[in-house]
C-alpha cells in the first residue's frame, strides 16, 4: 500500500455525481464512512481503485473520485484480481452486495479469498436483492417472505464468515451500517491487512427488507445483542460491559460477571492473529440471539499475498535467465538454424 | 538436400508429389514428400519426425507438421486406440502437412492397421517386422498371422525391417538395460528415413548432440542406432531408389520450428515489447487452447503474468481488470469458454477497453469434439453477445501466421481501444512449420492511446474520442485522470451514465463506426491464383494451406481460379467486396456449414455465394477442395443465379 505524507480529506475521495440510493438506505452511511476511511488511510485517490459488480450497492464507484469500474453482476472479485495482479501498487477495493458477491459471484468470491489477493472486499449484506426489487438472496433467513418466495424460502442461508473461513480466509471483520465508527475501524484494518480482507456490513434496505437487522442495530438493543471485539481486549458487552464471553467446553457462553461465580478473569481475550481459526469461527457464527453478534475485526492473520508472490516469482525467474526479450529467449531456448550465407549456426 | 534448380520435377501435376523416378540416376528428386511416423505413444515418433523435418528445414526445405494423438492419455501399449501419428511434409511449396503420406513408418501392427488409410496409392511403408508376434497381432485385432496380406499391401511397397533385432544387436555392448535400448527404436526408423531421402546424417547427429548435451552416453547410443538404420537401408536395399527433396530459396535469417499455439503466445509477447505494455493473461485450461497458457506461464522469465483463474469468466474478467490497469490483457480459450466469456467481452465493448480474446476453435456444439478442428465459432465471435456489440474479429491462416495475427490482435486492441477476438483452430494450433525468428525491426511500434497532460488540463472526459472515434486510455496511478468506466450507457458529451434513448442510439452507432474504421488500418485483400479467372475460391482462417494448394493444383490443371483468403473478418478489408464482385462465381470453402459464406452473402446482397463445406472434425484434403471447385465449374454454369439465395453444394 502506497501511502503518502500528504493529508487527505473525505472530499478528496468524493465524486461530483449525485447519490441515487433511496433516502434512508444504509448504503449512504457506508459510503460516507468509506470517504472518511480513505482520507485517514492516506493512499492518494489516483492510487485507489474501487471495483463493483451490479446491484444497488455496486453503484458506489460512481460516487468515488478514484479510479473505478462498475462492472457486471458477480464478477467484481475477478476483475479486481486482474487489476491488483497487474498493478500491485494500486490499493483495490471491491464493492459487492450479498447477491453479487455470494450468489452469482460466489465462485469468484471464494477463490479471491483462497488466493489471498490483496483486495478489500466490502460485502453489503441487506439479505435481499435490492436493485431487482426484492427477491431473496443467499443470505436471506430460512422462511424469508420476499417477492420470489411469497410463502417463505425453503433453503438455508450462507453465513458469509463461514464461507470466508471455508475458503481459508485470513481477514474477516463485521460492522453494521449505522455503527459508523466501527465501520471505519474495520475498513482501515481491512486496508492495512495484506491479502484478501472481507468486511461484512449489515446494511438496511428500507424498501424491500426494512428492519432485517434492527434487533441488532436498534440503539436500545444493540449493546445487548452485539459485542465489539478488539484486539487484546476482554470480550465484554452489555450496556455497562457487565457481560462477557467465556469458554464452555468446546463452545462459548455469555455470562454475567459476578454471577454464578464468573469473574473477569474467566472472560476470554480477543486475539485476531492466531493462525488457527477455531475460535474466530465460533465468534463469527454468533448471531445475536443466544450469543451476541460479533462486530469488529474477528480474524486478521498475515500470510503471503498472491500478487506479491507472482511478482517475486517473475523477478526470481528473470534473474536466472540471460535473455531479456522475445528474440533472445527463442534463440536461447529453441532449436534454431540459420539460412542464407552464414554457416549453420546452432 | 541442396537446392537443385529447375531440373527435376515434372510440370505442375498432382503427381509431382509422388515418388517419380528420374532417368539415369538412382537418386530421385522430389518437390515435396509427406512422411507419416506412427507407433505407440511411447515410441518417440514425434521426436523422430521433428528431427527429420527440422534438419530438412535447415537444408532449405519448407516444412509443415501435424501430430495426431490418441484421445486417451495412456492407452494400452500395442492397441489400436493407443496409436499416435506424426505427419511431416517437407520440400518446396509446402503449405499443409499433406493429404496423404508418401512414406508410412509403422512401428507395430496396430500402427500399420490404423495408419494405412493415410498412405497415398503407391506409397512406401517401413515397418518393424519383429513386432509381428502373435500377441501383438492379437492386440491389434488381426485375424491372421500375416498382416501384410490381410491388409492387402503390395509386398513390393513395404520394407519389413527387423528393427528390434537390429537395435538389440547394435546396442548389445552399450551396457544399457533393455528398456533404454528399446527407447532408441525411433532413431533406427529415423536412420532409415535419412537413408531413403539421402539426408545428411551429420546434421541429424548435430541436432541430437545438442538435445542430449548433458547425457553423452545417450547421445552415443542414439547416434549408433541412426547409423545402423542408415547402413541397413544402404546395404540391404541398394537396389531401391533413394530420394532427394527439393529446397527453396527462403529469406535469410534464423529459423525455428513453431506450432500455432506457441506462435500465438510469442506474437503477444512481441506486441507487449512493441507497445511497452506488460502482458497479462487470464485463462482457464481447455483443449486445444491450453498450450497458450502453458507457454505464457513459462514466460514469467520475460515478465509475463499468466494467471490460471477459477473459470473462463474469471479469465476474461481478470484480463479486463488488467486492461483497465494499463496492461496488454489477453484471455485464451476454446468455443465452450468463449460462450462463458460473452458477458465479459460485452463489458469490454461497452467500457471500450483493449482486450485480446483468443479462441482456438474445436468441434462443437457443447463439449463436442475437443481435440478435433472446426471453424464453427465464427458466428459466436461476431455476434455471440447481448445488445449491439461490435468488435474486431481476426483469424490466423497457419501455424506461423498465429504469430502475426496475435500481434495484429494486440495492435488493433490497443490502438483502437476495443476487444479483438482472434480465431485459430485445433489444426493450426497443433500443427507446426519452420518460421523465421523476427528481427527487432520486422514489426511496427504499437502506440497506446494514452490520455496526455494537455488533454487532462482541458477537462478530459473518459469517453472523449479522436478522429477515429477511439477514446483515450487513462492508466490508474495517473494523477488528475481518475475516472469510472462500466457497463452502463453513458452520455455522449459528459461520459456520465445516461438512460436517454436518443443518446443511446448515437452511442451504439459510434461504437459500430469505431470498429468499421479499423478497415483503414488493416491490409487490403490480396488475390492469388489466376486473378483473371471467372471464379474466385475464398477461405478464411486455418484452411489457408489447403485452399492455396488446391488453387495451385486447379490452375495447373487448367481450371482457372482466383484465390482470396481472409484473415481480417470484422471489419472486412476495404477492398474486399469490390474484389469479390469482380468474379462471376464466388466459392467459399470452410470447415462448418457455411458461416463465412452467410456473412459474405450479407455483405454482397443479390450475389450468390457457393459453398464447399466439411464438418468432420478434420482439416480439408486438398483433393476435396479441388473436386468441390470442379463440380461447380463442371457445366452447371447456367445455374448461376445472380439474385438467388445460397445454393449450397457440399463436397
Ligand atoms: C447476469 C445478470 N443477471 C442478473 C442481473 C440482475 N440483477 C442485478 S442486481 C441483482 C441482485 C442485486 O442484489 P445484491 O447483489 O444483493 O445487491 P443490492 O442491490 O442488494 O445492493 C440482480 C439479480 C444482472 N444485472 N446481470
Ligand atoms: S432498494 Fe434498498 S438497497 Fe436499493 S437503494 Fe433502495 S434501500 Fe438501498
Ligand atoms: Mg443485497
């Protein structure tokens, strides 16, 4: 990531296009935070590229004063992979909806994660197809009643984190559209992580799936139903931070400090950097019901990135060969013969 | 094989490719000769064939080779399905690997049985008689113990050589284990072929010495075996005529033997060097295109980034990302993969990004005939996308032309900011011929259409265009040129997204006209054969060699035909329609049911376009085209209907 000394302000990353999302759509908040996060990050607009697929959320690149592409449905990850592999000097963001990233683009999503290409994937999860006006998506809850499932869906949803871990991902973070500070925090962490970073933002679609996250996001309930994980800190939550997560056999349990003999010492400390993802998975699978939904950076483990490895391999093999162009390569690796005048030169 | 000027070949008839005795000598001179090496996959037939053809090329012969592999990766030894072949055509005026072989080398009874049909009437067979053992004959499904009689072969035309015995005898003191000894059998065959064609054994040995530079013992063994083969021929068949193959004055330079897929990869590298744009390939393995990926993956040593993606869609999409990033971006595939890439290619049309798409055509539809050749993706390349989606379509004519056309595809893509589809096919992709390694100055500079500082200062918009309607390339990293592109329609003036209908129509027309204007930047159509004839034979893509040879033969026989071959399909060369309209009869020969004929028909309203078609997964035979053209010329002149529709006549 090429940061500069220059100070940026959010406006440096804002294009002149007027924003077209529905009033009240969660996308507005995420966009504003992204402008701020980019300013804080310190990568120049011309060194930043934002690649999206198709969907309401995928309109986002038009609102950025950076390089960007609004591509085709589902393919943003593949396009971003090509861009980043070609130009590791660029900081590349991918914007996808739950349909774009996990349905039509599911294959590219898991492979981008597995390959560990250094892109920052912002997954706008509204659990619905917004742009096509309200069909269920691969993250819609079982039984969700939508225009294409008038009697409720009969299939289980993906939990994005689980896909990321299944694809052996090394960075996963989560936020909620209205939790502006958390969103910025995880965006910055994602950008600073080398490799594929997935940030799931729970986003409200006011038109087709209003309130789908409200039991997590409502002010009164948020403290009870979510836990903000922070590196090196105790896993505490609740209005007064009176509750904590403890190990319970192979699983986790939410307890009240001081009740049933639980003390602060029993509460787990978050470490996003452990190579084994066992605990990260458990944390990411908490859904806000029995256990609070985890927001913040859940996993952040360093590992070699695809584009850097490609670059290193290019340099290494180049260094071993004594040719620098096509002709010399052919002459030194192929069987050749000379015609005309000179003696046969092999 | 020194060049023997003029003296020796009979005047231009089809028989000139046959083995003709010259009076007064027992060394005969041939204009060109086709040799087919056949055996088990492990018999090293391709190596023997390659060495022979490369040595001949080094002596000034033209060469064209074609491998014929079994479909199974590892078929049982000695079985009919396990036979692989390698055909070489060497000599003067060589444009194809040859319809049929003058000489067939068969290393076992299975090879003899499966390859006999490729032998020309009167051709010679060299066979390892030691493999006529009951077990081998059974594996090859013979009913008797006399394959020669069973197959109806004239005993005078077959040399039954005890190759295995000779081999064991030659290497008995070498200390090699029996398995290694058997591996040298191909060199015995090669020695025999060298004797038969009066070919300098020294040149062959020099090639081998280079090949086995690190294994002198292996070289010694092989050299011994080659000499033994040569001596055997010389001593036991001294009454048989040997032959000399004609050479031809070729352009001075350094030559190598290259197949179409490698040439394609190299053409792209050349374009990268000439444009200063780093080369990126996004691909997914598919027969018969995979070798392009293999070659470019090796060329990390020249800085190429070749990425095997998760599917064809990711292949084209990663290339689009790299193109936006300022690279020479390429995706390579075959027909089924091209189908998957359609939407991505449409994005490149809409975003007006340079992109090279290579389609090595194979038999279709669906999975079809994966290893066989066809020209059936033309319509898919031209029209296989949603919306009005014009792009440039090119087709390579021969293995070595793949280099030139890959370069051209990249040049046009970069200079005209458009996707270009290059069609090659299984036949030219796997076939090879001698090729002059280009010098630095042989190919022009490619000038990327970058947006410059002065234009940026004047308030550049991403879809501003030059006089050729080409937009400018603003490469990420350039300060002040941040811009977004995408698949949505944009306003003709502001480049902002627009849903206005009138604006859309203008943009559709601009995109079409942009492609049409590429015609000003490509070579005109050339007419070969007899340009003054009434009839013109027309082809496109990988059938060039067969069509050219057919036209030559027709004219030599007094059937006058002109010949034109298309490598630029969309847009057509500027003079193409004028050229075609000069002829009373236009005959399109192609390996499909008439896709290019239909395309030309569309551009030549009111004209009839006759057709010669074949869809057998095999290249044309020259003979088929000659006969097909003759059937049109033969007396039904009256049936030409200047206004009528296609009258398809299938050869
Ligand atoms: C190939 C293709 N298939 C289908 C569509 C239609 N389509 C556009 S966006 C979309 C789903 C959008 O849902 P999501 O990705 O969750 O984005 P959101 O609108 O919810 O932000 C669909 C089905 C399309 N544009 N292209
Ligand atoms: S439809 Fe839903 S997701 Fe789309 S802009 Fe409106 S509120 Fe946002
Ligand atoms: Mg959605």
